C-alpha cells in the first residue's frame, strides 16, 4: 500500500498504522478555515473543527450523552418502537427509497439526543428535520463539495431557519429546568438528557467558546451526525449484500435471525464503504508522522478506505464482503471508519454498537449492537430486493464515493416463483 504520496499538493498517508499515528498527532487539526461565521466560514466553532483545549472541553461535556446506560435506553426501549411505527407508514405498495427510510428512522432519536423537541408522530416535522440534515451534511462535507459556494449559501439560510423553528423553542423548557436546578429545586439527573441541555448548562464556561449562534450549530452537528451517516451505512450495507444474496439467499435469514451477524454485516459495510473515505487534516506546525516530514500549513489526506483493505490486518480477499472474516485482534472490524484520536466519532456505539465479538463467541448481556444493525435486521425480516423499475442514484454533490441520494427497493416477501 503506497504511502506519503503527494496528491494535488497534499500529503497522502494510506497505511493503517500511519493513519492512526496521524489521528493522534496534536499538531494535526481539522481547522482548515480560520474565518469567522460573519466572514463566511459555515463551520466556524463547531466541535468537528475545534482544536486543543476548546475541543477537549466540548467533548468532555458532550460525551456524557453517549454513556452505556443512554445507549441501552435508545437501543432496547426506544428504537424498537420507532421501527414498529415508521417502517409500515413509509413503505408504500411494497416500495420504498431505503435512503429516505434510513434517514427518517434515524432522525427520530438523533433529534431526541440533540435536544430538538418535535412531535415524533408528525411525518411533516420529521421530513423537515431530514431536509435540514441533508443541508447540514453537505456543509460538513464542504471540503469534498463540488460547488462549495452554493453549499455555503444554502447552509447559512437553513441554519437560521433551524435555529428559529426548532432550537429557540427547545431552549425554553430546558432553560427553565436549569434555573430550577440552580435554585436547588431539581437534581442534575432530573434535567433532560440531551446535547442542548448540557450545552446550555455549560455555555458560560469560557473554555467552551459557545457564544452567539455557535450553540445552534453545535446542536445541528449532532442532529446531522446521528442521522445521515447511519442511513448511508444502511444503504451501503444492502448494496453490498444484494450481490452476495444473489449467490446465497440464506444470508438474509442469517441477518434476520442473528443480531450479532447483522452487526458484523454493518461493520463489514463500514470497513468497505466508510462515510468519510478520506479523512483530512491541517498541519499546525512542522511535524513528522511515521517517518514522513509534514511542513506547517500542509494538508494531509488519510486514506481510510485504502487502509481498511490492508490484507495483513483484515485477511485475504480484503475487497470481498465477508462478515465472518478473521481479522487481526489489534484492529476493529470497521477499520478506521469512525476515525481515532481526539476527533473519534462520539456516536460510534450508537450506530455501530460495541466492538463485535468473534463469530463463534456469544455477545454478553451488556452488549450494544448499534441502531444500524437493528435497521438492517428489520428490513431483512420483512424481505428486501432491488426495485427492477427504478435505479439507485449516487449523491454527485460530493466526491465521496460512498454517498447515495436515493436507493429504491421492494419490501415484502419474495413472490413464489
Ligand atoms: C455509521 C455511522 C457513523 C459514521 C460512519 C461516523 C463517522 C465519523 C468519523 C469518521 C468521524 C471523525 C472524522 C475525522 O476525524 O475527521 C466522526 C466524527 C463525529 N461524529 Fe460520527 N459517524 C457516525 C455516526 C455518528 C452519530 C450517530 C453521531 C451522533 C449521535 C455522530 C456524531 C459525530 C460528531 C459530533 C463528530 C465530530 C467529533 C469531533 O470532531 O470531535 N456520528 N464520525
């Protein structure tokens, strides 16, 4: 696997160990645009582009919403209800766009975790939130956008609307609860458990740098992070499973009956189709990563998609979709698809669950399988096959090869031959 190549002026690292070293390097940041929001930087101040002490302060506060007890509540108590309610409502005449279905299922709990009050039974509101997520996702992938200026204009307008329509009303009950907590009338554990509440609680801490509209954009980051990636992963999973199922239809029964296998299918999907195939970093100072000299100001491209196919770590035939593959015990089955180091995805256990046990080992009682595995199992149980009349479309607004705009499928038992 080639490394330290320079592509378009950037330094490219493509080996697993090099990428991990880069992701832990304190002098590599995600701060590509130093302008303020007023000057046109749509990502100004969000956790994903913060660096150093401010980033650490934010993550310390926000990570509290991803503790195992929260994950279990979502996976065991709340998400089964979301699946039961929404899959039937969205599938029409046995047809559905799997990408839209995945987004709608994911946004219900993503909004709850972000602290965005909404009517979970209102299709209109959920569609509106999904529309916002689509715009925020284009904004978060601005480095790979084909038309960044168009994305900037749309993003600014949408963020304003999202703030007015959802964040401002959601603040009211939370600020009241925080006032009661500060007056000693409420215990901290009785406050709402969501990102907006913890941000409001810590907003005056100067280490957080959460002034102005940054709070709105931070909440939007969590709404988007919890929705778009999970849906893309569901679609990529089905897209990888269809050719396998054409040779071995039993794979759908295995997914439906065995949640651990469904989880390994999700991890195998993430390995082969990372939602961020190339992770980017900016050199804040001269540094050396795994023997490669990187000058201050350089852009470093970390080719996670290539590293995830290293045969020394992921076994023979690394390009094949094989959820039962043997992997080196030092790596995760999803490879580098949730990143590593300071910016490692805080939502990795929400979407992907805890690291999957080896195929022959049963998961323990505390195990979290991840919401993507539950979605995949649900559609496997109902029956899913390609829609012969409609072709899936890739999202051509970004250069990320793993993103879809729509993925029509048929849902329901296969008719007898
Ligand atoms: C299959 C699902 C997901 C994938 C593949 C994914 C992938 C990633 C990756 C690769 C990063 C790090 C990017 C970098 O280092 O440059 C990241 C960061 C992030 N993710 Fe996820 N993610 C997923 C689900 C989620 C969920 C469910 C949430 C929230 C509930 C979330 C919220 C975030 C946030 C806020 C960051 C920025 C963290 C920081 O910069 O410190 N993600 N994600």
